[in-house]
C-alpha cells in the first residue's frame, strides 16, 4: 500500500511537471484542485520553492486552510509569508477548532493576534480555550465542538436534537453525557442510539466505563490510550471533571506520525518539520551543530589512536583490524538505543523496570560478546597467521559488545532525566562511546598484553 502511494505521488509530480511545461494553466488548475488537501500539501512539499508559489496561486481559496494544516511547519511558514492577513483569516473560517489552533501555534505572535481579532467572538473563544494549553497535551489537541446531552431525556429527544443540527462534527461516533454543571458522566454511542427504542431513557443505554482524558495528559499518552482502547473519539475534562472538548482519531494519527518522523529525523540531528527544499544557507546552519559535534568525537577517537602509535607500528595488523571493533559496537549499541528510545516514547520504560532492562541487555552483551569474539579471533588469527593478534582483537570485541548495549540503555535514560531529547543526542553520544571504548580496548590491550601473549604462545 505504501509503495502504491509513493508511485502515485511520483506519477503526479511527473504529470504536474509536464502540464507546467506545456503552459496549459486551466488544465493544471483543474488537475490540482481535484486532489484532496493532503495530496496537494504533499505535492507542495515535494516541489522546489520557486514552483510552490506558482502552484499556491492556482488553489481555490476555500481549500487554503485545510492545505495549510497538512503542511510541515517550514513549508507552511513560507506559504503564510506570501498570504495577506485577510486571506489567512478567511481560510480558517470553516476549519475545526483544533486545526485552527494547530495552525495559529506555528505563526508569529503578531499574526496570531491579528488572526484572532478577525474571527467571530464564538470562534475566537473556542480557539483561545485550546491555545490555553500546551500543544503537546490533550487540551492542545482537543476540538471544543462536541455533541452533549443529559441522562434524563429519551432517545427520541436526542434524535430530534441531532436533526436540528446543520451538520455534525467530524468523527461523531458518540455523544457525551453531562450533568447540569457540565460535569462529564458517560457516553452514548451513536450506534446504540440508532438501535434503541424512541421512548428508551438515555440513562438506561449510556456507557459509564469510558473514563475521560485529563486536559494535561501528554499527547504521547493520549495516542497510547487510543491505541490500547481503539477509540475513535474521547472526551477531555479539566481537573474538576468539567467537559472541555474531545479528541478524535485523526488528531492521534498526526501525533503518531510526528513522533515517528521525530525519531527518524532526530537520529540524524534534524527536525521532523525540516523542508526538503529549504534554502542552502539555513540547511547549512541547522546541520553544522551535529557535524561539528561528530567532528569533535572523531578527533577524540583519533587522539586515542595517536596515544598508541608505537604499538600500531609494532603490530601493523592492528591498523587493519582495529576498525572492526568500534564498528560492531556501534551496530550493537544502535540496536539497543533504537529499542529504548521507542520504549521511552511509548511509556514502556519506567523506574521500576529499568534494572530488569539493564540486566537483559547485559546478558545479551555477554552472549554476543562471546560468540563474535570467538569468530573474530578465528578469522584474525588465520588471516594474519598470528594467534596473539586474534586474542587481542577477540578480547576487545567482547568488551565493546558488553559496553555497547549498556550505553544504548543508559544514555537515553539519563538524557531524558537531563531534559535532553534522546532521539536527537543519543546516536552521537553512543557513537563516541563505542568508538573511544573500541579503539582504546584494542590498542590498550595490545600495549599491555601483546608482548606477554606472544611470549606464552611463542
């Protein structure tokens, strides 16, 4: 399915280029506006900046808001820069409150105020209620447009109420039951409502075992809850249990996608919202920090090697083989690091199970160390006809494969405690640890043990 989507995107990009080159603007406009807003956003992100503005001018204005929400922050900012404030205000008129809040949070402060001032009083109050919460919490994700009813009314009353609405909010799979103080009580599934007798009381058919989500719950925890309970929508309440809004599955999918992209891009020291076609200078600045950090770690490893120049000269085989040890350690550590970062993101790693995780990775390191140390010993000894070199490389391999998984567990845990994103800094620090330990192990052991091993082996 994923490959099919990629192929469709490639075909559309190629077709788009052909139509642009042909100069048929009407055909291009019809083709572009026939797409779903998410597809248009994807094509804009896949186009160079010079083409984006041209394509944006062809889009029907009623779709502007939905497309802006689908764009990454950098690309969105570049589009907003070419929009007038009244165009921006008009584009969000019919959008869901949570989408409006998401869009506003990525705009400059002056533009946020101007946009809020241009809204109707009711829409502004709803948006400000969402903006009052951090964007990475349930309150920041919620939509304040909800369907509510009381428990002491009949099914017929609720159905008549629904028929009076111009349209229902998207993903309306249930109504939320509240009391006279707007306190959340339970839910009434639409499926249950439609299959019950008109004179049945809501109190008899509503569900009470669906706990509400606290407005301060993190977005990651919300996503986990939706996954565990297969929710389509869920109520959001304040500390006193008052119903504030609801979260729907489309918002949760966005959270899951963002976290996935954050982990993947963070491993390379990049932000998940980075524009593929960002200006060269800004990309250079953004990547300079991690390139500089990596250069420092490379010099650190080189310094370790330089301390054993005489040892390398005495055993040239070490210069050929010593890169194997940090390379294997880096792979082993990265495997553990990836699993731990994922576990942290899913809330699976807590203080009570950290010791068990460390023990497991330690045992894994011991077994892997023994197996691969023996393999590298045999290959090295046979390749260079030198048993002593094989023993040194084998011991170094064992030590590094023992240290690597421990570093893969402990680094992200301590980085999180220090308030540093493990996905962003973990891989750089892990590479430093495995490189330094690997080279130091090989050359240090060779310096200390090689003469004695050769004397014994003869």
